[in-house]
C-alpha cells in the first residue's frame, strides 16, 4: 500500500474538478441502464397516463362547452318565454280593461233602462190611481150634487138617466170654470 501511496504521490497532480476515467465509465453505464429503463417502461406508461389525462380534460372541456351552449339556449328560451308572458299579461290587462268598460256600460244601460221602466210603471200606477180617484170623486160628487139638487128643488131625483145627465152637466160646468180660472192666472 505504501507503493500505491508513493506511486500516487509521484503521479501527475490531477485537477479535482475532473473525475477519473473509471468514474465516468461507471456513471455512463448507470445512466444508460436508467435511460433504457425509463425509455422502455416509465415513458410509455407516463405517456399513456398523460394521454388519458389530456383526453379527460378535452372531454370535460367539450362537456363544459356543450353545457354552456345548453345554458345559453335555455336562457334565450327563458327570455323569449318571459317576453311572451309579458305580452300575454299586457293583452290580458287590456282585455280586462275592455271587459270592465263594457260591463260598466252594460250596467249603466241596464240601470237606466230599469229606472225608466220603474218610472213608466210608476206613471202608469199614478195615472191608474188618478183615474180611480177621479171616478170615485165623480161618483161621490155626483151623489152629493143629486142630494143637494134634491134638497134645493125639493124633488127626489130617482131617474138614473136624468141624474146622470145632471151630474155630467154639473161636472162639465165645473171643469169649464176651473179651466177659465187656470187660464186667467
């Protein structure tokens, strides 16, 4: 060993940054073995794994694009339906206003017609009552006039035709005198 140390000391001084040849050879052999191992085993598996991952990512991107297109289509459809619903609501409001005006005018017309009918019925009833009162009054006035005339004349007026003629003449004179008074006023 002493010889080896002396031989090493007598040998040329070596640069500590440059390795020995045997270190370079063995390092190169290890590198080639590891390179072949990675080239044959690890790289194909890694490439397959990366290809699958890329395909999955592309599939997810395609799905996301499709979902976005569907969402945009749904949004457009929703917007169209919303606009259609607004138009329909506006139409319904206008129809309701028109119906309300029509119903209001019908109610007013019916109320006026009913009021006119009630007024006409009242006038007919009043006229009937007036005629009944006039007939009743005429009969009573006739009876009183006959009694009064009987008392004044001193005779009994039992002849119905004469009594009726006398009452009619008396009432005609009474109406004529009332018309003359009304005309003077």
